[in-house]
C-alpha cells in the first residue's frame, strides 16, 4: 500500500517516459503533491509556478493550446477555488487538454483545518462544461486513472487523497472511462461510494451482514460522466441507494447519483452520507471522519434508514 498522492507522482514519471508531451506544473507544493518526483526525473518539463494558482492554470492552458499535455498540481481546495477562473474561462471554455491533480482532497489534510480541506471540489469541478471528474480508491486505480487522464482528450480532474488506502484491485485490473465497479455484491441495498468511503462502505457491509443485511458496494471511480447504466441496474436490483463520500452532501457524488436516477425515472429510497452544511474542524483524520458521520458506522446508519423506507 502507498499513499494515493505518491502513486500519482510515480505514475506521472512512468507515463512521461513514453510521452514527451507530458508537462507538470505545481504551485510551490511539489513536496506535498508528489509532483516533485516528476521534477527530479524531468527538470526541463517541470514548472514551479509559485503560489499563483490562477496563473498556473492559465499557463497550462497556453501549453495545451500548443499540443502539450500539462498536469497542474496543488491542494484540491486551492486548485478548485483560486484556480477556478482560469479553469472555467480558459481551459474548459476552450476544451483544452489540461489535467488537474487536486491533492489532499476532503479532510485528508486533517490538522490544517477548514482552510485546507476540500469538501466542495467535486461540486465545483463537475459543473464545468467539458470537465471530467475521476476519483481513485487505491493504488492500482490511482495509477490507472492517471493513465486514463492522459489518454482522454480534454480537461480531467483527479481527486487525490493524502492518505494510504487499502488495496482493492490487482495491478492488471482494467478501468474504463466513465465506469464504476461493483466491489461487493448484495441484494438489499446499494452503497455508491468514492475514495476512502469505498473502504468505509465495505467495513459497514461486513458489520451489517451480521444483522442479515446484504449490502452491494459500488466504487464510482468516475463521477463525471457517471455510470448511469450501473446505477439504474443497482437501483432496480436492490431497491434503495446510499451515497457515501468525503465531500459536502451538496453537489457531489450523492447529487450526481440522485440526478442520474431521477433522469432515468427510477425512484428509489436514498440516503446521503457526507459532510452536512458546515465548515470542518482540525484534528486527527479518523476522528474527523467519525465526527462528521462519514465512517463505517455512519454508512451503516444510513443503510438502515434507507432500508426503512423500502416498500
């Protein structure tokens, strides 16, 4: 097991061996984002832009307009707020081939508190036309989705945690753009999760099995576009849905799931596991997850509520 950000840094170095169009930019946080690995391997293709996120993204837009594949990197909260004006008006408006590495997503920069927590980034990025949003959940998916980002034409946002996640997939697992994966089957309820909440959902499923509740867990690696076909199938087969994310309950994975099911005309009971309408605090990461109800127990509570609504 390795930290998601570390795998991302290694993947950039590996991908650049066979693709000289890949460039990497960072806003003076390359030691934290691990883009510094790329800087050491390819110093002539690495650009430290300083603490100037909007300028960094605008520069990347210019590079992309010349046929390059720039990756811009900083903490997710800064990238999706301070870098937003250039992401929207230059990258997405021009449908330019810029990739966004949003590090330290959710509350993974635990002790630095709300100023450094990114709990709105999915909502921000998925509203931008032409932007894709991908969320890895382990080592293999982090490496694979970085490769997918290179292969896709146009803007891509990679939501990257600071933390180490347990392994879910083998190194040869195939990840299709726009698709989720069922990582545990079940018949009573489906938990659709992303990032660390996939692991919390699996923990909850084990606990709920002792109560006779059969939980299906979906790893929604692509939030935009979302896997509508898989969502509809799971809703029809299990009869209720729980979304689980380390993000605000507004505008993130849960909203995307609800929108997809409503558009498909598949009304099922649904519960949302995520951060409520609050700013998050500082503290140990595990304690923060528990405080805001986005741990295994929080998922289990939501599952029971969803099941109570089933006809």
